C-alpha cells in the first residue's frame, strides 16, 4: 500500500523504505523493487520481501 514505511534493522542500522505507487524510496533514491533495495544495502542478491520480513521463507505467494 503506497505510503507504508517498511522498517528493518541490519548490522546496527535502522533501514526505512517507503512504498510508492510505482516502486520504493530508500535514502532519497527510487527503486523499482525491494530486491534492488536489499541489494543496495547488503551488496548481495536477496529476495526483497524476505529481507524486509514481509514473506516467510517457503511461504506460498
């Protein structure tokens, strides 16, 4: 839902991502996917929904 703020702590940092109509906003930059945000933060490929705790591993979509 646009306007929702997703929060996650990672390596001592509190990360906040805003859900937009057409993507996500993180630290003043726009991203098309949560996966892109997670990759920016970690430097590795992550499922963005798993990284932000929205979907548990192995859960049906």
